[in-house]
C-alpha cells in the first residue's frame, strides 16, 4: 500500500523529525602497526554504529590506501546526527590484503570507540588505537574531525591534463589528482583523490562530485591546491606539479571558455632557468549541482509502496510440529511473526492508509493445490491488501492451516511481481513512488540464478528488497545477494546498477532490543531510494521548502 512518510516528518511529530543534521567525519591515522611482510600495510577505516546490545552495523567506510602507515583518507564518513540519542561509534582500521570485503579475513590494525557527541563537541578528536580494550596498537593513533553538512550542493568537476612530465624510468607516468582546501590554520586538507590513470601523459580523469561543504566550506574564494602526482605501487609517489586556484575561478570553465593551469614542480622551477611547466591541467567543466536527501524526496511527495513476502516452503518444517519455524508457540509467536511485527511496527508509522499487500510463496495452495510462488496471503489476488500489521498477522494465521508447505524456494517470482509495478510507476518519470519488498525466509534459496537476474533488473527500478533470514540455515547465498560485498552480477555477467538488497539474519538479533532488527533492516532504504533518483536525475516532485498538506 502507499506509505507517505511526509505525515511523519512534520516537526510536531516525534518520529523522524529529530534527525538534526548530517555530519561528515574525516579520518587520518599515524604510526599504524605493520602487518604485511616486506611492505607496509594497506589500511582502510570502517565506521560502525551500535544498534543495541552488542550489535554493530556498518555505516560507511573509507577507501583503501596502499602501502601507508600514515593514511589521510579522502572519502569522508557520513552519519546522521541525532541530538537525543547516544550514538555509540566504533572506528576500525584494517589492513586489506586482497579483494575480499569480509573484514574477518583481514588484519586488524586497531580501533577506537567513542560517541558522536564526543566528536562533534570537540570537533577534532585524536585517540590512541587499541587492539582490544586496554591493549594499545603500538604507537598508532587516529584523528577524527567532524563537519556539519548544512548544504546539499555538490561541485562536479571534469578534468584532463596534457603534456605531463614523464616520471617513470620504463613507462610514461601514472598520474592522479589530489585536491586540497586551505583550512583555518592554513593547513591543506585533502578533499578529493582521483583514480590513477596508467601510463598516460595526457590523462582524462573520471568526472567526480564533492559536496560543496567538503570542497571549500561553501566559500567560493577559499584557496584550493591541486596536486598532480605519479603513482608508485610501493607508496613512493612523485609529484609532477601543482597549482592553486579557487572555486570562483574553476567555475568559469565550460562551454567555449577554457580554464587551464600550468602544473609547476617547485624543485624543477628552482633548478632550471628555462623551466616552463610540467604539463597543463584543463578544467573541462565545473558545475554546482544540488544533491537531494531522502527527506527532500519524502517531503517532496514521494510515496513508498511496502509489500511483504513470506516463505512457506517445506524446509521450514511441519507447522504443527514445535520444531517448525512456522510453529506458533502457545504464547502466539514464532520467528516469522516476530519479524513481521518488529519491521512492520516501524513501517506502519509511515503509512497513511496502513494497507499492505502480503504474499506467500513455496506452498501448495487451495483449492487446486498447485504450487504457487506468489499467492495473496488472504487468497484474494484482486485485493491482496491487509489492514495494518495486525491484518498481515491475521491473514498469516488463517492461511497457515490451509496451506501445504512445499517447495522449491523461489524468490524471483515475487521480486518480479513487485518489479512490474515499479516499472509501471517509473514510466511516469517522476520521483513519486518507491517500492520496498520485505521477504522473510528460512534461506534455502533454489532459484539463485533467476533471483540474481531479477535483482539486477530491479536495480534499474525504484525498488529495494529487504530479506530477513529466520532459522539456522546457511545464509551464504543471501549474503551474496546483498551487494555490500562488491557488485552483484547476473549469470550473464550484467552488473546491478546499484545495491538494492539488504539481508539480515534474524537470529543475530534475538537478544538485541526490539528496535535493533528494524533499524538495521531499514537502514539502507533511504540511501537506496536516493541512489535511484540520483541515477535517473529526478529531482523531488516538490522542491525542498514546499510542504505538502
Ligand atoms: C583473502 O585472504 C584470505 C586469507 O588471508 C582468504 O581466506 C580469502 O579467501 C581471500 N579472499 C580473496 C577474495 O582472495
Ligand atoms: C582565485 O584564483 C585565481 C587563480 O586561479 C586568482 O587569480 C584569484 O585572485 C583568486 N581569487 C581570490 C579571491 O583569491
Ligand atoms: C503496490 O505494490 C503491490 C505489489 O507489490 C501492488 O499490488 C499494488 O497495487 C501497488 N500499489 C500501488 C499504488 O502501486
Ligand atoms: C530482465 O532484463 C533482461 C534484459 O536485461 C530481460 O531479457 C529479462 O526478460 C528481464 N527479466 C524480467 C523478469 O523482467
């Protein structure tokens, strides 16, 4: 059914209104311990937030820097700041040796725990890194500085260079760019680092965007320094040349007007009278654009269609047996119902009519006992809506004794079902409808290849899929669908356009407070919604400021 979050974003309403602002954290470290034999560590920093009890959810992570014991990360970590909550954070620094994103493989270089309140109140916090409580990680330390993001504008730059100096003995140069802004104390602070272009003296870097606040703190005249550097895999990079500018100068680029800078190497300039430059950097375009937030879209009139899908396959066990995941205990609950309740309780607050379409899959369905992979839980295909979460629970309890649990566990039919509606609504070309499908399953997925294809297709649509795994099954396949571990691909190798799946194993949350499951399950939805509309280039229907009645 429709969920219109706007009614809950009213400042008089207690639920969503308290997200005061977004905060951006810059991370640097010093004296990291060395874990790699024969070379330095390749560190990255992960930010985790406590979601209740001992549960931590990853919020963001920096890029990895090769061969570096004193990294200054260019990717900022983004976090919502809630004044009324104690937001416990954990920063973990890892030595990433290979492509695997599973941090358990990798060497831990130390971490620190603190609250967001401590960071914002001190603006810059330096702490020793610890391997565990009370055990310092050598002389390693971490510096975290916070900046509030009040501005949703981004600077988009398109840059190329010509005739750069050749730095490598055997090849040309492997140039990359670093942009710095001058901070209050005159110190240069890294705001962006580009990719490396191999063996090329006339490189054209990928177009990139940096929040205006990060780029220059909103000050168009703030000095900006650009370094053009030759990359070396052992970490001993060579400066090709640099120049200084500011945003008002850069902004003149575009159309027929060229903005070019001579890249100057200070040492070479001093040594040689005839020295001219070490190449030319050309700004092809520089635009100030607006990045809309989740709340901008929601307040702009975007509605969310929430659908539930429930797994009725035989692997759950006979519902009449206490061993079954569908067995309803004498006090009236099981893991399916608990998952529906805890996620639904959050979701229903944001729904104006509280009508949820609910489907089952993997059972033989009366009256003809065909196996169905997408049947209305209330057996009414023309009106699959349930009234509120209680309606879903009632429909579930009524359906259960009438079904024969069967198989296989196919996800693709229900994903494609919701995708058809999402595709229809996308044809309107406006940010008006976003679809969230919650699948609760015991995990033994059968149609993995079709599901991968269905998700890759859905990644091009206004849609997210949340999977809650109940029971003790092996959820490896699910983690594989959750694109966090790299990019999901279809069998034919087509990559997903964006990450749209969030997988959460229910058992991990059994001892956690009730909010923990729903908060984790719903954590990625705002980001996924924004990423879709950004990819389409669709602004909110009503621009920020204009409130809906
Ligand atoms: C990364 O290295 C670990 C061992 O250090 C290994 O278990 C894992 O399979 C590796 N992953 C990849 C993707 O190579
Ligand atoms: C901005 O940079 C240009 C050169 O890139 C310089 O000519 C100009 O004076 C700078 N403006 C300010 C206000 O510093
Ligand atoms: C919401 O999606 C469900 C399918 O998941 C569909 O039955 C329903 O009609 C949709 N509602 C709207 C308004 O698109
Ligand atoms: C998914 O997209 C491919 C083309 O990329 C198309 O051939 C296929 O029919 C789509 N599948 C569904 C279920 O829509």
